[in-house]
């Protein structure tokens, strides 16, 4: 294990040393080529699939079983060119630091570590496929290679484990919504009574919608922007707010949107809501529950308590889940403070998480999710 840990750290240092933000396509392709090469070294068929945002890595290990299992990663980060030089990879005590160390370069190296372990064993799967995409962070639509994973038996996503060691059993669905109010303008000094304030009506609606938080478990409704009026001396005839809505499942989201549209009456002011971008989540399913219970069991076997939590943030696992593939997320090493200079990865979590991932792959290969199993 010591040798594997030094390989883990060397590789992580290497990947973290390449800037792979949205402004550096060359860096993203360099990282992709590196990952593909490491996969080749453990016996994978490695392919670089070109897409609009650069190379996608697809690396497969063949086995003698029947299941197709996807390990889903992304090699881009949110950090601009120069960050790797300014904040190079560094280890202090049990923590590794550097841009993308947890989100999710540590996850990529962990996926390869599990594949290397399994390559020397029975391989009870038809194929174990590492997919690393170059553009997860800025994208709100499915990744370009989604068609290549359709029909897979499970997708295991290597975003980092939560700070307490939890995996991500679900991700909330979400959407944006615009609410507009139209009233009647009037001189604020001479004839305020003739005006009908759109700002006032909208403010009352924002407060009403705020009361919806947690009316369904996990539901969040946030007014992110509000604007209205033209000048302090005019009763405002228009106002607009934009909301972010997140829910554990799509039924709750639909319910929230309907409730928000069902506004109170305002004399002389009309209101309209319009739903904007919507995105999928990882909604609860029996297969998802089975994957989580198995991760928990495997964790306990190596003395690790693995809890499950629902995240409000999105990942590419939302698209595999939407495609009907049982998906479990947050299987990377434990880490935190993603997207900030304090981002870290807990090195002592690596070997246990590697064991859980390899065990999950073997269990799915041996029929964990087959109809009637369990
Ligand atoms: Zn990520």
C-alpha cells in the first residue's frame, strides 16, 4: 500500500501541476493524454475522443463478466491559467493542497488506482470504463460522450467524498424562474395614490416564496436577484426577481413552480412567472439505495463509516441518472472547500475509499443490481 500511496501522490502532483481551467484547452488536452497513458499502463484500451471542449478520455478494462460499469470523472477545474504555479501541489500533515486536488483530480487518480488493483484480479465485469470529460465545471447540458455510457449497469462518480466521509446518494434537481410584476406609474410626490407599485407587490411575493423553503423536505427557494423601478420620484410600474429552486425530486420542483405561480392578488398589478433553465438531479431509486447500502457495508468491513447525503450541487452524475443508469456519487477521496484556495484532500482516506470503490465494482459485476437480487 505504501508504494501505491506514493504513486497516488506522484500522479496527483503531476495532474494538479497542469492548469485545466476553461481558459486553457491545451492544458486540458495534456491532462487527458496523461490519464489515457496511465490507463494504458494498467492494460486498458485507451481512447481520446475529441469534442468541442477538447479530449474526452475513454479507457476500458475488459473482463469475463456481464456488467458494464462506468467510472465518471472530469479533468477540468474552475481555476485560471497560472494557478498551478501560484499554488503548487503541497502536502501538509495528512492534507494535500492545490487547484483541483479534490474536485476532482484526486478522484481520477483514485479511479485508476482501483482499476489497477482489479486488473490483476478476477474482473467479474464485461467492461470497466473510465470516462473523464474536459468541461464539467462550466457546462449545464449533458457531457458530449453521454451516448457512449447509455445502457451501462452502474455509474460511479468520483467527485470527492464529503468532509465527514459521506458519499453523495442524491443530487437535487433544480431550475431557475423569473417573476415579473407590472403596475402603473405615477408621480411619487403629487399623485402617489394613482400609482400601483410593481416593486411592492414583487417584494411581497419574494417574502411569500421565501416561506416555501423546506415545505417539502430539502426544498430551497432563493431570490437571487431583484430589480425594479426607474427613479425614486416615480411609483414603479415594473419589477423583476429571479429565483433558484432546488428539490430532492422533480415532483417537488414542479409543485414549487406551481405554488410560486399561484400568487396573491394585487390591485392594479399583474404578475407573471416564467420557468428558465432546468437541470436533472440524482433522484432516489431502489438501485441507487442498493449501491449506497453496499458502499456502506464495504466501508464498515474496512472500519470506515460511510454515510450518505443529498447535495444541492450538480455533477455529471445527474445526466447518467437521468439516462436511467443507477448512479452513486461522491466516491472520490474525502476532501472539501472545492472551488477555493483552501481546497484539500485527505490522504489517509485514499486507501479505504479505493477499497470501497473496487469492492463496489466487484459487487455490481457479481450481480448486485440484477433484477431480483438482494
Ligand atoms: Zn467536480
